[in-house]
């Protein structure tokens, strides 16, 4: 066992540096961490310290369940090569925009193409499309009629490109995803919530898709110096397929869905719709995503750890940020399922029962954040 690795882990958990000023501030971190609002995002400060404390410049850092790319993007910011994989189209698009360094002039070209597409196709769209679909409210209820037609056009524009989406297209799409709903003037929707699209309130008001996307893109690029960011990679698909893609990494750093967590695809339902989900996809999602699958038991992590062992270099290491509940000790359960491929280096936790909720009504039942550190046998 790497004794130095264990000592770093002990020191990390004893002082929890991401809770110290300024890292403990709610909005700490590079502005691109907020490229698109996302329910369930790991705090950037935690990702920052996991990268800085345990990895070295030039290391390849893989997150197989990356969400909107917080860990791989933080790796790229610190001179590592960040690779993020996710089965969610929403997560993949935002991660690609963050880590694959989209060129601003190329982004402007995509915006012009999107503008032309909306102008040519807006007249063929109907406000009755998806009139019976929605969870917190029916989809057309969130938008003024002309705005809704433009959103339908933009959805079609990007779905035609998704299979080979470029970093520049991903950037524009991420901006659109961000402004889709919210409670501030930037949002295309009536008054709702930026993370979970609660039922809308307030007056219907026309808002231009292109105008709001341009505002978001321009604001993002004024806060970025790309020369300081290492080129990373976004991968779309099941984590079990990563070994077949010839990916090799020095570290796997990941925050899987917490035990007892609410289903991310329900909280992010409207943005997933924009990414191409149809009503039937929400009914089938429980059979695809870990959030619900792991409620039965944690045996699916046998395949997860086998993948980790396959893609890691010799002496490669795994760091998992986990959620413990009163009834499920996720760290202990995953440790057992990792034994065939990994040595347990350290397992400890942080009490989070008083964690801030940021206006969300249901943050699940997590009582402790755990850190599980493993080394490849």
C-alpha cells in the first residue's frame, strides 16, 4: 500500500480544506463550473482539493460518472488531463463544452447557424407540441408562445448534430440549456427555479432564444482564459464500455449517486427533454441509471470496479465521494465490492446533516459524505 497516499487521505479528512475560506463560500470556483445549472452537481471546491492534494500535473484523471464535468474540468484547470464520461446527454454536452476548449469564433458561427434555422423553421412549429407532457407543470405552460416555438426549433437543430457534436456546438447548447428555465431575467421561462423546474408563475413574456444564448455565451467567455486550461475529453456512454475505448488513467475520481438520492433525471427533466428525451424515456430511465438501480443493492458496483481496474495504469488509484444514510453505509458496501481489484487505503466521512439546501425542498437523506480511497492491486 502507498503509505504517502494514506497519509494524504488522513490529512485531507482531518482538515477538510474545501470548507475553509474562501473555498467554503457558496459560489467559489471557476465561473465555468456554472456553465449550466444542474441538480446534483458536486461542489467545485471539493473537486479542486481532491485534484490538487492527490494528483500531479500531467496525470490523466477520469470521472466515469461525471455529471456536468466538475471533476474533469477542475483537473484541466490544474494542468491534468480531465476525462469525463456520462450516460446522460445533458451531462455529456456540458462536460464537452467545459473540457474540450471550444473556440469563440466557432461558437459565433454556430449561433449564426442556429439563428438562421430558427427563422426558417419557426413558422412550422406548433404550441400544441408536448402539450400533455411535463412533471411540475405541462411544458408549454412555461413559455410565451413564440419563445416556445423557438425552443422547439433549437431542440431540433441540436438533435440533428448530437451524434457528432463539436465543442463549439456543445458550448452553444450548454448556454441554451442553462437559460431554459429559472427565476431571473436570463431565463426563457416564466418564473420557476434554475435547478428544478417547479411549476411556473407570473406573466407570459416573449424572450428571444438567440438573445438569451448570446448573453450567456458572452458572459462565459469574458470570464475565461483558455490558454491556462489543459485539453480534456468528454465521452458519452455507459461506464462499462470505457475499457473498450482504450482509455487509460492514473486516477479515477468520482462522486456516484448517493445512497437514497432523488432521481437526477426527474429533477433535470426539462433540460433532458431539450437534449432529446421523449416521455417514454423517463419511464425507462430507472432501468438505466444508477440512482434507482442501486436501491436494490450495490452489486452493480462489481462491474464498476472491474472497469476501474481495466482502465487504470499500474498502481492506479480510485477516490470516491459517497453519501451515507441512516440505513445504507455506502462506503462500507462499496469497499466490499472493490476487494477483488483494489486494496482499501482509507475510508472516512464528514457529517453533513446541516448542509445548506439552496432553495431545494428535497435534498435526500444523506447524513454523511464519505471518502473512499483505493489502490489497484
